[in-house]
C-alpha cells in the first residue's frame, strides 16, 4: 500500500476528529453563552431586589412611625395652623437622603390633604377616591397598604403609594398617612443595567400579578397583568422565591432568559429578561466562523494550528466579556453613595465598594480579606458579633438576613456614626457568601434630634405660658 493510501485513513480520522472537536466547541460555546445570560439576569435581579426591598422598608418605617406619632388632635382642619409648622418640617426631615420617596403626606377623614412634605409647593388635593385611602379607611387590622400604580395628582408622574390609617384608641378612623414612591427613580436605575437591545426589567405585584414598572415601557395600557400559565407566574404562585427560565415574552413574543426574585416581606417580585438572540450574538458569529474554517482545514497541521488560534481567541473574548461585565457591576457599585460590602461565610471581606471606602476610611487594599467586625464593629461588640455569626453558621439562629438593622459603626479614625444595614446571602460553588448594604443615617438621626428638640421647645412654651389653653373636639 502506498504512502498516499496510508495517509487517507489518517486524513479521514483527522477530519472526523476535527469535525468532532469543532462540534464540541460550538456546543460548549452555546452552553457558555446561555449560562452567561442566566448569570447576568440573576445578578441584576438580585441587585434590583435589594434596592427595592431597602426602599420599601424605609418607606414603611416612616409610615408606621407617623401613624404612631401624629396626634389625633392635629387631624382636624381647625388644628392645622397650630400643628403645620412642626409636622410639615418633620415630613421634610424624613425625606432627607431618600430620593425614591417623592412625598410624605397626611390626609384628614374626608381625604383632604392637610400636611405634606414640601408643603409650600404641594397642591392641596383630595384623595378620598384613591384605592390607598379607601382600603386604609376600611381595613381595621392596621396593616400597611401598597397601592396600584397611579398617576400622582400632585406630580403628574406614575407613583405607588404606601398608606396606613390613622385611628384613635377606640379604633375610630381620623385620616391616612401615605408615602409615594417615585417610579421614575427605578427607571433611571434600570437604565444603568445593560440587559441588551431586547432585554426587559420589570417589577410586578405578587398578589395580583399586575405590572408596577417596566423598562422599556409597555406600549398601550399602563397596567398589564401577567397571564396565567406564564412560567414565572406559575413559579411565584407555587411559593418559589427565585428562579431562572427561558420562555417567550407575553407582550412581544421575544424569547428571553428570565430570572425572577420575590421579596420576602412585600407583595412584589422582580423579573429580568435577557433576549436569547442578544445572549447568543457572539456565539453565532464564532460558530459560523468555526464552521467555515472546518471546511477549509484539510491538512492536519492547518487544523491543529487553527484550532489553537480559535481556542486562544475564544478564551480572550471570554476574558474580555467577563472583564466588561465585572466593570459594569463595579460601576454600579461605585456609583452608589451607600457602602456595598461582600463577605465570605466566615466574615472575610471579598468586595469593598467606593462608597464603603468613603464611608469607613479604609481603602480596598486595606479592607479585602480582613474580618469585617475588626474594621467597622465597635470593640466592645466584636465578641458578640463573632458569636452571633458562629451561631448562624452552625444553626441558622439569630440571623439578620432580610432585616433592616440600625447600629453604631466605627471608621478607620475610630470615630463613630449611625448606620442602617441590610444583608442578603447567596451561595456560589457550594460556599456561603453575604452582601451587605450599609447606609449612613447621620443626617436622619440629626433631623430626628432636631425634630425632638423642636417638640420639646414647643411643649416648654405651652407649659410656661400664663394663659389657659384648652383643646376640645
């Protein structure tokens, strides 16, 4: 048998091997692109969930505190001139460093606006026909009510209202306190996330599956409902709190990779979709190039050389894509005024945002791999903090996960200041990690102190006057 004949089986084997290799590379590239789309959608959903949860917790806390602290005597129109300076100033103070909150307002028993933040520029309207006023008036359980999305009669923009009834000790209804959350704020936040040309970011209600806000906006009616049978709706109804799945969008029919996360405490969930075509765009280009190249590679050396080159190109593209994704995530973290801190299950710092550096005074190089409690926890509380972390890791008891916590933190220069902490947990490669969102609430505390001082001064003036003061209903 000639050497040429001997080369034919070898060449055939090489061609089969090359086809098999390229087939594997195409398939693995497809799986990699899909996995990357899933990862991006999950990370973005977690980011929006944490931000929305923090916003609703703060707004709810303001509403509950106002419902507890506003005097019933102040809810009559005759008493407004007396109480307005103190109450309106208190409402303004609560909105400090809270851009999501467009207004804090108090309505009387007839639905007339009697107190408001930015009171000098706020229209005096009536809200007796609004769902949040009606539901608060008729609900005797003293629950906080989250309204449907409506166009605010004061700002003219879409907003969601968080409200609670004002009742006396006998349960008699005297009015409503409400906080309006600005949806345009979340649209701007959505625009900072790169979900591709055909990606969508949405927030839905979990109780009736109506749309709260969506980017890009829905053309047509402003309120849409997720149809029964939609995979994310089925998962939420089944009690799942998160998940990733692929299906066609119910509005435009685009096939997307969706990741959803449901808030534990509030009736909302986030759904983020990355279009499959956007996720596979790079893979399609690489696959077509590899297919064309495989037809031209008839010689073993050319095949091996091209395979090595393609492997290097793909590896470089994957590294570049990963670097770009990390850069976008870093840009989002560093643009936040709050501190974003990542930790291992043992408390070692893995992520230290620019906001954390500014807030606590430690650079990233100083903070990374250090124990968090040694940097920001007061020395007297470090042993208790470490013990609590150990108990949580061993038994899950005593966790602050999913809760909003206030405590006194310490800077690098040993100065102390009040912060608000929200912690989430997640697992990666079977390892437990934590994400902590820390907000400096010094201004809020100072505003509260000034408000308390104003109230004490007013009380002192009333008690020191020689004139008789009588309040009647």
